[in-house]
C-alpha cells in the first residue's frame, strides 16, 4: 500500500533501523502501558505493537530498576527471530530522573526528554547543562533524541508565556543548534487539538528543517480520541507537517494496538487525499480528557475508571465542561489544573479537583459518586 504523502523537506534523522524527515514516510509510533519492570508483559506488548505497524515503541524509564528491566528487555529482543527483531525499535521516555539515560541509551534507538521535568531534580544544575549531558550521552551511544513538550508538565519558567509549549520548544531547539546537535525531533503536544494545530504550524514555519513528532495528548477513549487527534493531525499532514505521529488513546492494554491502527488509517486517508475533518473542528458539549496510561500509572484501575467516567457522565454530555482523568502525578496535577473537574490517580485514592482546587482524595470505590456530586453542582450553577 502506498502511504507516500508529500512532506516538508525536514532534516533526515536516523532512529534505529529507520529514518524520519526529508522524504521518508511518516512513521507511526506508540507507547507501552505495561509496567516496565514486568519484562515479559512489556516484551509481549512491544511485539504486538510492532506487528501492528509501529515503527517505534516507547517505554517509560524512571529508576535504575526500570533501566535494568529495559536492559533485560533488550536482551530478550536480541533472542527473537531476525525478521521480527529487525523491525523493533525502542524509545525510552524520561521524566525527572534524566540521569538514567546513561544506563539505557545503549539499548534504545531514541531518548525522549521532557523539558518540563528537568527542573525537579539537581536544582543547582541549569537545564542547559542537563541537556548538554543528554546530547553527549546520545552522541556516545549513537542515539536520537526527542524534545517532548506536553501541556500537562510545562517548564515552570515558561508558564507565564502566551504560548508556553511553543516558548519551551523554541528555547530547547535553539539550544540544540548552539550545541551543534541535529539528530533530534520535537513534539509540541496539547490536549486541545486547535492549539496543537496552531503551535505545530508556528514551529514548522520557524524551524522548517526540524522533524516534528505529532500528537494530541490525552485525547481519550475512542472514537472521540481518534476524532480529536484527526482534527489536528490531518490538516497538518496535508500541509506537509509531521514526520512521525502517535494517536494517543485510553484503551485497556490488550487493545493498545488500536493506537497504531488509527495512525495507519489516518496516513492512508491523507495519502489518498481523503479529508475527514473540517478546519476548526471542536468536540461539542462535555469534553473528557484522559491519558493513554503507561508504566507510571499508579493503580491498574485507571483505564476502567476513565471508561466509567465516560459512561457515568453521558447524562451531562450537552454541557460545555471539561473533565480530565489522569493516570498519575506526572501530567495529572498540571492537566487537572485547567479542567472544570479533574481526577488524577494515586496508588490507593483518586484526587478530585474543581477548577484547579483540590477537593480531596477519595477511594476508587467512591470517586464516581463524588465526581457526580460535583458535576451536578456545576450543572446547577448554569441553571
Ligand atoms: S499521566 Fe501518568 S500514567 Fe498517564 S500517560 Fe502520563 S505519565 Fe503515563
């Protein structure tokens, strides 16, 4: 099947056994939602996602134990048969504990760092020095980098800017140029598709040579999660913007391949010239944001909870409120700050916020009732 789509002439960047940028096909990628330290489950998911068509599969790594698990995962991948082994490309997702990059870089094709998380550890070291160290690590280990900016975990120094995601991307891309490092791509992700559209257009105009990884973060459960992603990604792809993409969906682990299938279907439509969304599309009424979950999810009930929130709130679907349902503290506190009602999951309880104010932490069995009380209160205020 021909999935060739006219691309903007970005720089060619090698990621393991494939390339992005220039005239290379747009690569679909995704992320494991298994516990990284459950090596067998993660291996099974890496294989499932690669066989579904993912060119790159990301795995979270936050600790030395995660790093050891990733090394074990890489050993197991080397034992697979050659045709399968050669198709697998791993990426690692770093958050606060960026120093683990040194341990895992030899086993992965790409390292994603999040500028918003370089400020929480080693606070006496300027972020530029941390990025310099990551670049040196990538060079030594023949690894690509991604500057991965996410609306739920913005660099505190950028929060006051008109467009914090774009401002953070400018700063880090500029620093890469000063460091003379070119083997990287950038992602500018928001849960609002229209902002994803705007900031990626701005970035592509400002840095036409830099490959871009596209995505709407926390798009939620299908089919609305796919519609939100398409609202931003489809116009961008038609404009030649985007070298890799992820459709982020809240689905149970055994359905994770749906992210890849949705990404491939989008590319097929664009390659065939089929437009499925109109410019400026927004979801009507109740907007539910939920993360796709990953190794960091703090309670395995998160995906079920996100789906229950969808079902329980159907009676209020005409109201223009935003409800965020997030799996952990990484993007949970940030994303729920901007929602009318926000839930973010801890190990034993779920934090409930209303317009950024914490109302309390409630057991998993009680949270739906508490959410309904707050939703009814909001509806009452609009009457
Ligand atoms: S909010 Fe937490 S659990 Fe959800 S995708 Fe982000 S890091 Fe993973």
